[in-house]
């Protein structure tokens, strides 16, 4: 009976190890996807920063032009450029916040993957399957949040 129990425990441990390995692989793929998305967002952020610099240059150029002339139309152009510059700065700040959030989420996911990779499967003291399910659901929720944030940024 003891041998059968040990074999059953070993089989349960092997099943848990296989599930964990599959989950690690899934998380690794999600992490790679998040890394690619982060790189895309960094490129977009750099582009937005360039746009803000361009707007600021145009604004300063208009100020110089407006200072050289006393036309009423110049004031409206300056106000329009100020509004464009403000909108560009707000968009840049939003992009930076989202990038920071995604980088933090990537770090969390990478840590979880490493933790799962380095934890040995121990059939005699295997974690409760409910606990594993809860951890898996939590990680999946985190991945979903990251993907939703990426989609939100894409739609901007």
C-alpha cells in the first residue's frame, strides 16, 4: 500500500510539474509579447516626444513672428499653437504613464516566470491545486490587464 501511495504521489507531482511547466511556457510567451509591445510603445513615445519638440519649435517660431508684427490674426495663431502644444504634452504624459505601467507589469510577469521555473516540483508537499489555480488566474488577469492597456494605447 505504501508503494502504491508513493507512486500515486509521484504521479500527482508529475502532473503538477507538467501543468506548471505549461503555465511557465504560456507566461513566457505572454512576456515576450509584452516585451515586443513595450518596444513598440517606446518607439511611439519617442515619436510623440519628437512631435512635442516640433510643436514647441513652431510655437516659438510663431511667437517670434507675432512679436515682429502687430496683426490680430497672429494672436489667434499663437493661441492655436499653444493649444496644440498643450494637447501634445498631455498625450506624451499619458504615453509615458502607460509605458511605465507596462514596464512594471513586465517585471512582475518576468519575476513570476522565474519563480515558477526555479521552484522544484515536490510531490510529497505539492501545493493545493486550488492555490495553484488561484495563482494561475491571478497571472492571467495581470496579463489581460497588460494587453488591455496596450489595446487602449493603440486606439489613441
